[in-house]
């Protein structure tokens, strides 16, 4: 069954960019960062989201770091109304170490497979994260191919700021042939290793949001 243009827009942004986040900053950022887990550390992100087209998606994304500077990431994203279902695998390689008042970089390579004969797509991203006195700045340049073979580049920018026990962010993602997304989010640790978070945003005049958690062990 062919996907409509609107469905392709929805699938490309969350599946090839949003869930390309899976690193230390992870949830609830949409824009990926250049951080990875410590060696031997794993985490699982679980979140429910509503896209700009109204689709509601449940996503589960485990991440494990077997070697220094390397994250191995898997993801299962299932539309709750019986729509598109995708599975993604990706590798994040940190190219330089984080440093105080400095920047570091990472590369991400991955592929997404759509169930029900909807094809597969590949992507890569170059990420930059900078530790600045009042917070952290993240840039992510993503090159991806849709299931139809079209090149779909995007650029994301995010700013994180710690406010007591909460960490907030504001971010924007611009993508070819799609309206830009602008969003905000909050996260907080409620127990050692357990984070709760949420986001709210606008894309093409439509509202999108998510609620989720991150369990690290």
C-alpha cells in the first residue's frame, strides 16, 4: 500500500530524526547530540507521542555502550491505531571527548525498516554538542533517504538549560519538503536512574507532544 504524502512527512521526521536521538541526553530532545553512555551502561527510553498529523505512536528504544565512545541503539515504533510500524537500528560513534566549556562531535549511522511492505530507509548524522556556561548547545545535520529513495536532509538545533531539579530545552528542526518544527521540553529524575519527561511543539500549524521515561542501568 502506498503512503500518502502527509504520512511520508510524518514518518520521515519522527522516525529518521526524532528517534535518531538515543544518546546520553536522549529523551526528551528531538535533536540528537554528540553524547554517548559510559562503557557498560545501558538505558531504555519508552515514550508515547502524538505527531503533527494526529497519529499516536508508542516507541521503545534500548541503548547499550559496549566500548568507549560507542552506542548501539535499537528502536521499535508502533502506531497505536494500526498504522505504520517501524524498526530502527543505529550506531553512534563519538569522535571527540566532552570537555568543560568546549565542544565534541559524533557520527550516527542507521537504517529503518517499515513493516507491511512499506520499504526501508537509511540515514546518517553529524552531531555537535557544546558545553557553555549557562547550558548546552546541540547541532545535528541529518542525511536520510525515504522509503521511496528521495534524499531528505534536515538540520536540528537545541538548547538545554538546568533549572534546579529540572532540565528544560527549546529546539527547532528544519527539513526539506516539510514545515519546520519548534518545540520545548522538560525532564526530571524521580529516582536514581529513572527519568520522566515531556515535550510540546508545533509543526505546520499542528500540535505535537510526547510523554516518556528513560531508565538507565
